C-alpha cells in the first residue's frame, strides 16, 4: 500500500486497495502528517495521555507518560514514531488515539464557540487537505459530522511480519480473516 502511493500517488493507492479488498472507494481525502500538526496548532493544542515515555530523536519526540498538552510538532512526532516495542502496530494505535482526541477537541465548545479557533481551524484544514477529483467540500463536511458522532476503526487481521530483503519489513495479512472482514464491510 505504501509502495502504491509512492509510485502512483492517490490513483494507484485507490486501485491497490480496491483490488486487495474488493471494496469500491467512492471518495478520497488525504491529509499529510504536517497537516495534522497545523490543525492541532490551529485549535491551540490537543491533550494526549501516553501510557509510557517515548524518546525518539528521528520523530523529534521526547515525552513523559501521562496526560499533557501537545502542540502540533509534538502531536506529529507522537503519531509518526515507531520507537516503541510494537513498532508500526503501536503507531496505528497512537494514530487512532490522536484522531479521537483531535475530533474531541474540534467539536468541543472551546473550538466551536470561539471564532478565533474556528477560523484558524478552517484555514488550516483547507490548506492541509487534498481530495479526489470528483469530491467537493460538502463531502468533507459530511465526513466530519459523521466522525464527530463517533467512528469505528478496524485493522486488517495480521499474520505477523516478514522481511522482504528489498522492500523492508512488511505486515502479512491473515488471508482468511481479512477476506471475512472485507466481505462484512462490503
């Protein structure tokens, strides 16, 4: 999936996901990690509660365990780091945790009732978001409203990892469990 995006951008990524899952992708929206940082800063920060301290110079992250306010750069390091025992699997969990906290802050009275934060959030969002050719701003609005009322997040069932030698370490799908999950999603 990462290689598809690297070699062919959004069109090849969508095609790859559709072929691997049998699920048609109707809309595409992309926000880079830097965009997340800008959105966090636009809302005046975000509270995160890491369970363990993390020091990762590659992600420019040095945090302690416990609840604390993250600025955009710290939030970016938090969702990017692989410097924990579970590597990419932990990273996925942190990204989900971050999205929950982000939506919680974005829909909080502190942001929704403050024209300063609301304006900054709108500007940061429009500068940070890329959408598919047939998509419109109202598609994003509908998505955000739905996300504000809660989301469910799933991970493709895995069968461990494998070092490919040339493409690095990759996650292997549990073929039967993944097929079952994709059938349920269709």
